[in-house]
């Protein structure tokens, strides 16, 4: 394994992070159970949640590793993943599977199993929110969920995709607490019928401020204790500096670069300890938030560029120490990774619209390149105002072949947020979280609710709403494939089915939103998100300034090519009949090689700048958009769409039969808005032109993967060409693009000899992962993606 890091400290901490085996930590589960047993039924639920958070912060194990400069872990140490029994109470069988499964496993000790059996399961088995969710869903919802029509994000994890803004660098928690107390004092119990409820919520937020300050004070005392016990004078001084930083933050606003980083990290640990957010809390525009501290430190001599880089490296390792909490069942299949999706934005523009790139931006890029860690996910926001040097530097790192940084179009994100009703200042300060989802940082709850299997819905449309795999009538009886007299008639039936399944999904979502609002508020997170204090309302109940719910479309490339195959071959050119096509699908194309050759090789395909196929793509996209966009949620906001898969395109493919584009039963669907694997044959420019015909500005994010042979982007010419390719796509209003730069032969060898390629990282969807950690199906899907040998 290659040693990475600027000095011995960073190399040692990084090595510990990447070699420690992920394990299950029971500490949080025990503390949560103790708090509920003590307080449940005696106080209102928001206060119960706050007292639970305080119990965690006051009692969780402290950890300061040798050489660390930034402190705090979710578990007892690196790679220790806590569980959240109030959301999902794992069975002992779950624990056994986690421990033994080949991919994304977690070490589960015998002691952990005993604690789960004796303390956790007896209390939480009938009380967990997951059980309540499944108990409240309709039979139609369950049938669709089990058949793979859609997934549900929040059956094991809480609402997330939440990002910090600049307020935690301008205020300490004593300041937040003062604001909360003023809000309580201003409540009008005579004229406001909600005053009591607001007081309860605000009181819970106040308790959470106490909790995070207790956590900081505990670390200050612990660092002092360790300093007194060490014989190393340098380490003693470092520990005393850690203690001094923890005496300032989180109670007070940070004053130095190190305190700013520690402030964020305490907040990150707090948010992710309170609830298991999907996805992890993120620091937003880290370069812009840190730049004033960096300038001040350089000016007064308390900081050097090398020290700032070292501190940033310590933060990067902290992110990598936190594996995603364990998932089981369908949720594991839709997101099969240790990555917890904390996503750091850099670049973009400032609040006044000017270029946001600064010296810290380049430091972040240096740290990203040097450490080459899976977490945090790192991206660059590129606007028309971004300097060419910045875009080149990002491409220089991306062409090294490990999938970071992903690249986002700041100008498109701003337009997306403005179209969704955001203020211009909030839009400029926004960006991406999780995979590609755009939101107003620090001011918006933008919740992904689940993936939507678009090709599966077409499959049901062709079969009168009947699902052959599950043997159930899942959809509307809109007719059999052979009954449709025209493509237009077929497409009209498809739109009816999309609307029908969107109704089922959103009806379920509304129940889940209310369960989280009433049963699982998050008062600590609410302190951090604008307008929750002012409204006296929890983040999960609509307290944020903006409240958006997303449904993510999966398989648009596959869907497009299926519709094109039907329209082009059955209705336009009568190459074969619908009955012949349906027979071929039922046979998984066995004995139908001539027909399969036509649909695979002699039919217009999305991704080739072919207007025939691309027009179908835009119509299919519009049908999904119209089925979802603008519907009200329960929090005063509306539904929007994203186009991304994580690993769900593999799962959705496994429950979808053979499709009219020649794809065989069970094979993965297309990922993001990328073309079907191998369908794009006219080079990357054609892919970008096809993808740009989608109206990205009507979404909250689209994901486009591109795969290049390293020779295609080699040298100065390749670097300039890669930068130009990104600029071209963004000038066409593309939202996002990311790259795998690796040759097919290397991937094949890595699949055969994983022990020799333990360091090989690839871009999967909105995240990077070790190739050996991916399922065989996902490895095969990445290998099958078109490998471009030139930038033309």
C-alpha cells in the first residue's frame, strides 16, 4: 500500500484510518436506550430527543489518537460505526450477516451481540421507527416496494442531505442559545395557538446547545489530562493547544484556522450522533468559510501554509474514519458502500456573484490529491468566472483515475435553485451534497426519499400492469403491448403508470414525513438550519427556510433506448411485430439473436447526439418530471426530481426482466443520466450533446459518468482537452460530470486478482469506492461502461 501524506503524522493517521476494519459500536445504542428508559413518557418527544442527545454527548467515549490535531469520533475510535435502534433495530441475524458478508462487512463482537440481545432488541423491537413505517404503509406500497418499483430512503436512516453554511464560524453555541432564549421570551401565548408547541421545540434546541458544549468541555479536560501524562514535550504542547481550542469551540465562535476546523468537526459529530442522517452532514463551502481564518493566521504569524495543510489533512482523515452506519436489505442494495456521502464543495462564486476560488481552494485540492481517501467526497464548483488554472488543477487530479473531484456547474445550480424559489443570495451560497443534489446550504431541508425504477414501469406498461417476476398486478390495466396501435398510445399508457406509481410513493412519503416530524425530531440539527429557531419548529417538521422532497429517477438511458427500439422498429419501420418483441423478451432473447442484433446495433441510441433517440429521452424525462414536480409535501414545500442511482441501478436491474433495447434480464440499468453501457459509440462529445438536451435546470441534480482510457487525457494536450470538455458541457447547462480514467484491462485484472489491487479506487456513481469492495455485478457494470479513447 502506497504511503500518502505530507509528513509522518499524516501518513501514520491515514494508514490507521484505511487499514482499520469497520466494526459495530454498541455505545450509542446503549446510551439511547438508557435515556429513553429514563425519560420516555415523562417529557414531550422533542425534549426526550434533546435529553437523549445530551446523554450521548455527556457519556460517549472520548478518543484522541496519537498525533491527532482535530478530535472527535462517532464511535469509540476510527471505523467504529454506531447503530441507531430508535430508527432501525437490527436483529441478531442482521448482525451475523454484517459480520460474515463478503462485501461491506462490519466486525461484530460477541459482546455486541449479547448487548443487542439483552438490552436493545427487547426495548426497541416494537418501538423502532422502521417498524412504524412498515406498519403504516398500504398493501399497494408494500407490493411496489418489494417488487423494486421504488425504494425508501428513510426506513433505516433519517432525513438528511443537510449542509452547513457560515453561521457556525460566526457564532458559538452560547450565541445560539441566547437566540433561542430570546425566541422563547417573545412567544405570544395569548394569540398564538402554537406557542406551547414552539416553546417545547425551542426548549429542546436549548438543551442541545448545552449538550454540544458539554462535549467540547469534556474534550478540553481530556486533552489536558493526556498532556499531563506524556513525556514528549512536542506532543504535550499539541495536546494543550487542542485543549485550548476546545475551551473556545463549540461554546464560542472560532478565532483561528484550527478552531474553525474543530468547530465544524464537533458539529459534524453532533449532527451524525443525534440521528443517522441520509446523507451525512457536510461542511458546504469549506474553502470560503476557512479563508478569513487562513488570511488572519498568515497575517499574525500564527499559521503557515504547511500548518494549514496539515490541519486540513487531519480533517480529511477524520471524515474517512467514519464508515456509513450499517444497512441491511434493500437499503444496502441501493447504497452498498461504506461511504457516508459527506461532500465538500470548493470554488463556485461568493454571495455577491464574484469568483469564489481562493488560496484555501487550492490547499483543499492538494490535500485531496495527496491523501486519496474515499471520504470525504470532494467536488469543485465551476462557474464561468472560475479561473482556468482552477479548472485545469481539478482535471489534473481527476485524470489520475480515482474519481475525485467530481465537477459541478455553479451557474446551473444557481438557476436550478432560483427556479425552485430560492433567494439569489441563498442560491449563490448553495451547491451539492450527497451525490449531486443541489440545495441552499444551511437554509434548506432537501430530502431524498427514494429511487424510482423507470424501465420497470415500462415493463409493467407492456404487460397490462402485471409484474411477471412477483406474479402480481402492480400497475393499472392500461392494455397489453400487442393492443397498442401506435407508439403514442403506448407512451400515453406509460405516463399513466408513472403517475399511478408516483401517487403510491408520495402517499407513503407523507406518512413517513409525519412520523419523523412527530416521533423523531432533531433539535440539535434544527439549531443549525436557518429559520428553525425563528419559527420554533423542528427541521423534520418544516422549520427550515426551504423544504424540498426529492424522488430520484433511475435508468433514463435504458428507458430511452427501450422506447426508441419500440418506436423505430415496431411502429416506424415494421422490422418486427410487437408480438415478436414480447416473445423475445419472455425468452430473454434466446433464439432471437437477429431481433436482438437489430435493437442493439441497428437502432438509434441515446448518447450519440442522435435527435431521434434524444427526443424520446426528453419526452420520457418530461413524463417523470410532470408526475412528480410541484406536488406538495407535508412541510410547506414541494417535490422535485433528481436523476441519480448510487448503486440502485444494479438492484433495479436485478428485478427487471429483459428489455426492448436488448438488455438481458437481471442486468444493471443505465446509471445516472449516462447512456446504457456500451450504447454510446460516437465519442464523449456526442454523449455531452445528448445529455445536454435534458433540461437539467428543472431538476435538483443530474449525474453523468464518463470513462476514459488514460492515454486520451495524457500530457498537456489531454489536460487542456479535458478542461475544455467540462467547460463545453457546462456551457450547455449540464449539472455535473465525473470521470473514471482507467483502462478496461486493469479493471479485468483487478477483478481476477483483488489482493493485488487493494488500493484501486473507481468512481461508482456520486461517490468513489475501492474496486474490491464492489459487488461482482457492480464491477461488471463499471467494466462495461464505454471507454473513450479520445476527447472528440
